[in-house]
C-alpha cells in the first residue's frame, strides 16, 4: 500500500527534502491520522476463531457506485481444528443487521453478538478435521470511522477531477469487518474466494481473480462473478464499483504458459488516453519482477487496476485499487503481489516484509527503467528514515494503525534495510536467489522476519543475526566521523562510529571512494568496532575521500576531513611478478597478511575473487582464465589494503 497525499506531519520535520518526481512527496498522511483501534477482538473471541481454518469465502453482495449500503450473503467454508469447534466466531461491524445465519444449510441458527464479535453456538461441537459451511445474510450501511490504513473499510465518493462516482473497499489492516463478516487473522488464508456483486447494468465491478461471467438480471441490474483459486488473506479481498471504461494489455514474462492479462478499470471521460503510457509500464514491470523474484504468482488469473479516489494504492490480490498511475506507485503496488499477497507478513509487527520490499521494488524499477532517478530515490528514502520517530522497523504496538504504517520506518527505513542487506551479502546473484527461495518456500502463506533471516543465511552461508538485531529490532542509525592523512605512498584512514541508545554500534562494511590526482579508487572495509583505522597503500596523491559514495548505508557522516596530525606508518612497496603475466600473478614483500584478493577490470567490474592462505610469504593468484588486458588487484584484510595494476597476456 502506498499513499500519495502530502504528509504535513513529516513535512514539519523534513522541510529540507526536495520534491522528487517518483514519490510526489509520497507519505502516509491517511495512515498517520487514522483512528487507533485499541483492541482487535477479545481474547475469548480470538480463541474461538482459532478453532477453525478458513478454506473458502463467497461474497454475494448488492452494491452501487454512489452508496455504502451493503446487502447480501457471505459464505465461509472452514475445517475444524484440533480440539473441535464449539462455536463459529467471526467479526462484523454493529452497523449491520444480521438477518440470518445458516450452518451447513440449516437456517435461523441462534447467535450471540457483542459489538463486532459474533458467535454461533454449535451443538454438538464439530469434530477435528470436519467441514462446516456458515452463511451470514446481512444488510446495512458501512461505518465512517477511518479505521483502515487509508480511510474507511468501505467508501463511496466522487472523484474530483473526473467526476466519476466510485464505491470501493480497503480492509487493511483491520477493516474487513466494516463491510463483510470475516475472520481477521493473517495466518489463516482462504484457499479460494468468489466475489459476486449485483449492481446497475451501467457499472463495472473489479475484484480478485478472473471474471467468470456476467449475468444480466431484471430491473436493469447485472451480476459480476469473480473467482480466484489462489490462497488469499482476508484484507486482500476487494471490490470496486463504478461506470468504468476497460483497458486491457498483456505481460509475457519468461516461464508463463500464456500471456497474462492486465485488466484496467479506469474512469470514463478520457482517463484511458491520459494514463495509457503509464499503464503500459505494468507489463514490463511484471516481466522484470518475474526475472528477479519468480514468475508472477497469480499468472493463471490476471493482474489489474481499479481506479478509486484513495490518494494512493492498495495491493488487492490480482486487482490493485489505485488513484493514478504514477511510475513508482504502480511499481510499488505490483511488487506487493509477491511481497504482501503471495507471501504475507505473519504478523503486523512484520509489516516491513510487505511495505519495505514493495518500496524497494520502486527503487529496483527505477534502476532498471529510469536509472538517472534511482540515486535520488535512495537519498530521499534515507532522509525520511532519518526524520522518523526513534523506534524500530519492528512494530511493537500492532493495535496502532498509525504506527503500523509509519512512513519513515515501515516504508523508507525498511527499504533502506533491504538495500543494506543486499550490500552486506555483496553478491547480487545470492541476494536475488534468496528472494526467490523466500517466495518459493512461503508462497501462498505467511512469513515472519526470522523466516526471511533463515532463508538468507541458508542461501549465503552467512550469520546475519547481528544485521537483523541492529537494523530490524534496533533503533536509529550510525553516525560516522572520518579523518585521514597521507604520507608518502601510505594513507591512514580513521573512522569513529556512534549509534543510538538502544543500538550503540552498527557492525557494517563501508565503502570509501578515494579521489587522487591519478584517478579514483574505491575500497570496501569492515567497521567491526566503534573506532577503526585502515592503512592503505596508494602511490598517487589523495585529494579527497568520499564516504559511502553509492548510498548503500543508512548513516550520517558528521565529519570527513584530512588531519595532517595523524601519523601514518610507512609501507615498503610490494613486488608483483611476472608483470605482464599469462598464467600466475605472484605478490611478495607485502607487509601484512591479506585475507582476500579481488581483481577488477578497467570498467571497475569484479572479475575474480580469491580467498588467500594465511601462512604464505609469497602469494600466487591464477589468472589464466582472464582475457588479455589491464587489471587492478586489491589485496585486503579487515584493516589493511594494497592495490596495484598488472597486465594479463594471452
């Protein structure tokens, strides 16, 4: 989900942030002002709802584009869990009158109701593993309490620019009960859903899955019958009703057995012409994300958009509700189909698994299609993250809608954390393989942060506990003070880091871009303790040093200057031989023991990486496989570095 309204609250503290094209000062104003829901359901009602697993929802409703009145029947099929099912419990807002509850076809079943909590007594209890089908017939007008993440659970309004009347749903995080009887438990996905809507014949209805058919009815009515056979979380079930125009395109990702339709329901009166170019980016986005994350997870059905005046977008499964088609908004909501819809966060404390990855999808899309804007996006993400409340990406109060969707943490810091995870792994092939494994392991279900951590550790062989402790559970970000000095062919770089009160130190690698009169060179060093010094051999005169030039890290540089008082230990020059070479490159008289050798071509690409023996006095690196040309070898350990060039012959 992403909101594009101007965020006054953040603006007060971030007034120096320049507006940038991809986000249009995007923020979560509606989330920040949303009403707090201090309790979801009582523990006893939660216990009753946990006695069954939902297998199927059918919503059969009468709706119009100019009203929030709802009338119809919702059928819930479920399976009793261990211990049996003594009562069938669900939620429905007290604005609605329940006209009938039937259980396994038997109508007029008695029920109890306290506020939004409804329970149907079952006598005898349904045994473990047995099926139950409950149909709730109800009617009423949806509440207007702004308890959803962007406004109400069910709304109707006139779009001010186009003049179209629209009725739409938006259930995240706890507002499904504001328009249909539901079990609002993230970990209990239905296996499938049908959404049938009867409306005036001039309307179209957008919803999940495939439009199985439309049925002409008496009195100028029509029924839209949408069916989806993919697992779905309660808050991703949706409707949107208006007198839409339809615009359909197709995506052709690798691995798909057929083109994937992209069904756009857009405002009448010229919206297709206005937004066509932007809508047409959806196909390339699907194809690109399918390369990165696995095939579009709902490829047997569709993707699409229903327009509504919600001030942003909501990633309803296979049919996003969206106010416009701005580049990063469309990219964000589509990324949710993998991160949020296919794999849903297992708890609202882990909402960053949805919103962080969707936000990072914006960045990846810019890198691919508008690379000149990607750096600016990440810089602005860092500014928003710096300006947020002093808290963790992990959400501690999951009853507070404002906190769940706090923009600086849940969106921008979360995206920054993902970017830093990519940097920490330092291998894009492994990073994206881990994301694909995550999708494959948890697709159709839910996942938590420990699940993500475990996948990345198993994929990379790295221990990432420190990373998640400091960036997911920890507060704040590192502050870095850098001083350096050069004497002869040696550069001493001193880096002193402070953190936050809860995370006093952030362990991380840091890149430094060293500008010299002969050209630039980038080194990557480990900050394993608050105070680090690094000794670097460079023959050319250093003019300046840039910290984190590629904006990988969420850090602030407090000081970066040359300090002529720093004493620099001198190094004797090492010997590279033979140079040129066609087979082996030997390095002798090096005055430290490097752990790793990296070889770069003239474009700065890493073409070879070798772990080095720790006892050898002369190091030998096989370079036979390299094409002929000029290369740079970089030898290093956690504190010392040596670089030199060599020529590879055929």
